[in-house]
């Protein structure tokens, strides 16, 4: 068996508390484009113009037309892939305590993961900026943009725009896991957006083994990562799931 996979198997089976940190790359095989790199979202549109809260407040219709509407169409129909399913299986098998995800696509929950910390919020609910009513995203059509609540207020997704704070509970729980875990599985993130990218650094400082899954190296790979598993999340995590022995019953 490949040495790195074996090292990862040992680290995961030895660890008494393991947490995963995931990014857009884990959902690429579900048909959701990443934010950076070839074919990515930020290659086509400028995030400061469309993903900043000031841009949204200034012209919500335009942000809905150019970015949010297209995102909603993709996210409403996306299904979990082998990588999401593998992480849910790790949790069921007692190998993983929680997933900290930067993604807003709910695919970890759809795959069966129970403890998912949504670091950048979620696109699954839209919130009226006037009355505060939250409505499942799939119940809201895109016939007229921006989508409006019955009260006349404008809907926004319940996710974090650039220029906004990370939800307090998500940040607090993530920091706690990062400082207590013995292993962290970092999957499909470019590790360039703070404070999410600090979580593996914090974990490493507290003695955790950092296992990174990515087809290309990131700023973590050389100095923070202990075990680099090069490849797509679906193939690598399925391989890891197969390689971890299931304890005999009785
Ligand atoms: P990025 O788009 O920055 O990075 C995606 C990472 O996934 C890259 O490192 C790719 O090499 C890797 N990747 C691509 N395909 C993959 C595959 N099949 N399997 C595994 N990895 C793959 O996404 P994030 O790091 O999640 O923020 O971006 C962080 C934040 O930046 C996002 O949450 C979003 C964005 O602006 C907000 O919306 C606030």
C-alpha cells in the first residue's frame, strides 16, 4: 500500500479526537466549481465586486443576477459525492468527531454527517433583510431578482459575505476543536482565506497531525502538513476508508 495512505491510516486510528476542515475542492466532483484555480468562479467574476457585503447592500439585484442566482441553481440540485460519503462514514465509525466546512452547499449533511460546523454559513436558507424570516432556499424561485419576502423585504443567503464576521458559535467551536484535536484532515481547500486557514496552523501548534488531501500543494503543504495525500478528494478518501480496518465485533 502507498506509504502516505498507510501513514494516514496510522494517524487516524491512533488519534483520540479527529476533525476535518473542508473547502470547495471536496464539492468539485459534485459539479460545483471552486473559487480559485482553472475554471473557477473568481476567474470569471471579481469577488470584491460581487461577493462583498458592501456590493450586495449597494445593488442586491445585480449580485443576485450575476452570482447568487447562478450559485442557487447549482446548489439546489447538487448531490454529495464519494468524498462527502467517506467523511460521513468516518464519523459513523467513530474516526471523526466533526467537519468544519467553508462550503455553503449542505452536502456534508446530505451525505449523513451529523456534526457539521458551517464556518461560512449556508445557502440552504435565505433570510429576509427586513423582517428576518428564514425560508428554505429551494422554496424560493428566481423569476424576479432580487427574490422578495411576502413583507416586501429582500432575501439574502444565510452565508458569510466578504467583509462580514464568521458566525460566533462556528468560530468558537472550530477553535476549540483545532486546539484539542490529535489529527486534522484538511480536504480540498486552498487555505488562503482567513480565519479558516488558521485552523490547521492552530491544530499543528497544539501537536495534531495534519493530513492534507488536495491535487495540488497549498500554503500549508510545505510547513504545516505532516502527510500529503495528492489527488482528488473522492478517490483519496474512498481509498482511506477502505484502508482503515474495521474492528472485529465481540
Ligand atoms: P478554493 O477554490 O480557494 O480552493 C479549492 C481547493 O480545492 C484548491 O486547493 C484545489 O486544488 C482543490 N481541489 C480542486 N479539485 C479538487 C478535488 N476534486 N478534490 C480535492 N481538492 C480539489 O476553495 P476554498 O479554499 O474553500 O469564502 O475557499 C475558501 C473560501 O474562499 C470560500 O469558502 C469562499 C471563497 O471566497 C466565502 O464565500 C466567504
